[in-house]
C-alpha cells in the first residue's frame, strides 16, 4: 500500500536523506482526475508526476498523483520500502 500525502505548492517532503519540493500543481486534465504535480528532488530538474503511471524519483522510490477519499485532487502517493522514511518537513 502506498503512503498518500495531500500537498500544496512549496511543500517539502523528506525521503530518506533526500528532499522533495512541490514546485507546481496543475489543473486536472478531466473531471474525476488527479492533478498533475511538478516536483524536484534535492533541487534538481523538474519531474512531472501524474496518475497515468508511477514515476521513479530515487532507487526503489516511486510516486504518482492520486485522489484522496474525500476527492482531494492534490495528493502524492509514494511506493517505497518501509525502511525508507518519508515525512513532511515543516
């Protein structure tokens, strides 16, 4: 099961020793679809995350955008081994 976090532009998430930043959130491409989200890891190049397929961020760490149970269209779902800590940074 993936870890799912609601996100906003500017949010930062720790993934092991790395930092993911949410750079932009685009409008959903159609009704009942998740918003595409632009992220960057450790200040690197922009990565487009969508609901279409999992995107590899780091070795063994994949992400996709998804809908929450309340219909929130701005969520990132992480698929990673349990020994890689994933936390929201304040």
